[in-house]
């Protein structure tokens, strides 16, 4: 499992938006976004460029931190 920190989430709608953004990336599955921890975990079925992840999360209105 890979883990990323996400800033800017404040409600369950944010969790759904971040989950949808990560699920839209080819090569990512089993996405779980934790609002309290401010992080997402997922499995990669193929290598995914971290910049693509940052871009999709940014497009959803959040930032990948750390």
C-alpha cells in the first residue's frame, strides 16, 4: 500500500472528491481516504508518476503534502 498526505479536506464531500480523483488514475486501485488523518492509501497495479497523483488531487481542490 502506498500512502500520501492530503491537505485541504474538511468534510466527507472532500473525501469523496479525493477518492474519485485517485480512482480516475490508471494503475491505482483500492483507494481509501481518511479525513481525520488527512491521508489516502492505495495500491498501484502499475507504476504511477507521483506528478500525475499531485495533478489529480490538485484538480480536485486539494494538495499533496510531504
